C-alpha cells in the first residue's frame, strides 16, 4: 500500500541519499513505498496475494520496489452487483474468493461494516485489518497479523 503521506523514515533516508527505493518515471507516490515492507511481509510465513486495483501491475511495479516475488492476484469482477450500504466493494468478492479458507485482508478502506459482513458470511477465521492510509503498513499492523496467525511477535 502506498501511503498518502511521506513516511518519516523514508524522508530521512532520501535526505541522506540512502533510500533504497527505485526512482524512475511513473507514479511519483511510488517513492513512498518502504523497501523493507517486502521482507517484513515475507517474514509472516503465510501465502501473500495481491488484492489491489493495480492488478498485474502490482507484480510489475510494486513487487520489485519492495523485494517481493510475483504474487497471485485477485481478479476483480466487472460488476459489483448490489452491495449493502457501507460495504466496501472488495469485501464480498474477497470473501467468496477465499472459499472458506482463513485469510487476512490488509486495506486502508476497511470499516466495521466490512468486518461484520465477513464475520457473518465467512465460515473460517478472517482478519480484515485497516491500515492507516497516511502511514501505510506499520510494525503495529504486522504485529496484529502475527498475533492473529499465532506466531511470536518478535520479527518486527
């Protein structure tokens, strides 16, 4: 996830000339990605999947910047159908896509409505976790996922 605000640690790295992010043409917000996020996500020890509107571009543009391999991608339907009021457009599709498997969903637009819907419509454990859109993925977010996975919280 690309933060709306520049991350302080990345701003500091850029000022010192030690920012590991790959600069180049395209979306200027890509420089806000933290190159350590890939390592931190891979350390979770679970299957990672892109559930983003970037679709295949996530593997082409984002993965190399944060050190992730190509990941499977959730393909979004052309029509969301009639959604209950307040439900995020990804929620029902992700729940169907998970097909009864446990899943974690990290997104900056998750609300209580989405959490309640997943709890009522998904038979397995699920963690729809909202990431602050200004900060993007933080150690606290990853700690929450590790706790949910039942893993020790010592990697972050």
